[in-house]
């Protein structure tokens, strides 16, 4: 399993629109994420900064991410959400969200 954390800025003038969209994420978008081996996708908000976290359980990350990007429902979703976001200057090739480096992770056995 691979943990992915990312960040992007939320445009203040689109805040309510973005929050409303995420109160009712389209089932087709969620299904596409699951089909691409993504789970536990979470978006957090602090001020005007969005943080996302998800877990990837597949074998070919690039192919699975390309499948998400090729999905028509997801592309329509992005047409609504992209104007709400302002990428950081280092968003990188092929993505709007900037990757965060993992520097620590607590692991433990719940029932040894």
C-alpha cells in the first residue's frame, strides 16, 4: 500500500461552491477511484489550504491514475472543481495538487 498526501489552495471566492460539491461527490467519481485501487481518500481544509490523503493498493500507479484522468465523469467533475482551486507553483507535470513528502508514520499492532 502506498500513502499519498497532497495540497492545493482553495480560492476564497469559490469556497462554498467547493464545499457543496464535496458534500455530494458523484457516485461515478467515487467508483472510478475505487476501480483505480484508491481507498481512504480524504480532503482536509485549513483556512484556504486543502490537504488530501489517499491510499493506493494497486501495482501500476501511473496506469491507474491515467484511468482516473480518462474517465468522463471524473473529467466533468474536474471542470467544476478546478476553477475552485489555485495550484501551488510546484504542482508538477500532469497534476494540479502538489505532493507532500512523508516524513513519519506511526505503525503499530492493534492486537499483537
